[in-house]
C-alpha cells in the first residue's frame, strides 16, 4: 500500500484512514477498511472502502480489478461475521451525481437488518 496515497487523500474517508477522525471499524486489511456509517439507513450499515483513493467505481483501472473483487469479498465476509448473511443484505455503490454519491472515495454500502424494496428510490 502506498502510504502517500493515504496521506494525500483529501476526502472525509482520508481522515478516517489516517485516524484523524474516529470510526467504528469492523474490518481492516492491507487493501481496505470497513466501518459503520455515521448516518445508518438500516439497522446494520457498514462502508467498505479501498485504502487507495479511487474517486468512484467508474474511475477504477483494469489493474484494480482484483482490488474491486476483494472489496466485494470483504463485504460478504463481514455479512457472515456480523451474522446477517443468511437473512439477506444489500450492497450498494453510488457512482457519481445521479446516483447520489456524496463522498468522492469509492465505497460499498453494506446494509442489513430490515427488508429492502426494489426498485431503489
Ligand atoms: P454516498 O452518498 O454513497 O457518498 O455515501 C456516503 C456515506 O458516508 C453516507 O452514508 C454517510 C457516510 N459518512 C459521511 N461522513 C462520514 C463520517 O465522517 N464517518 C462515517 N462513519 N460515515 C460517514
């Protein structure tokens, strides 16, 4: 992991990665960090972010394909460890303005603990 990438990350998630603001961390490895959302939209709402700054999913490069797969795998691992894998959960990535992305650092929302409607709003 390139520590300079974390050091220069200007987003709120950069501050969390650097430990400048607190977060309720549920998973960390060399590639990613997962922590509870400050404004939960479900009884369980966890964000999984890469440590490397990728502003949005559509900015990911071909060489980051393995990292993207890792983020999904970690989401499923968290679901199993937190005990909501069997009852069901939703993984959401908001990409860009129309999707309502507010923080310009790729993040997977992992939501659980209630039923979700479809189509999403
Ligand atoms: P999005 O709209 O997809 O960009 O979602 C951004 C999410 O980030 C939103 O659900 C709230 C969450 N969030 C924003 N600031 C903070 C923070 O400082 N701490 C934590 N834990 N979550 C945050």
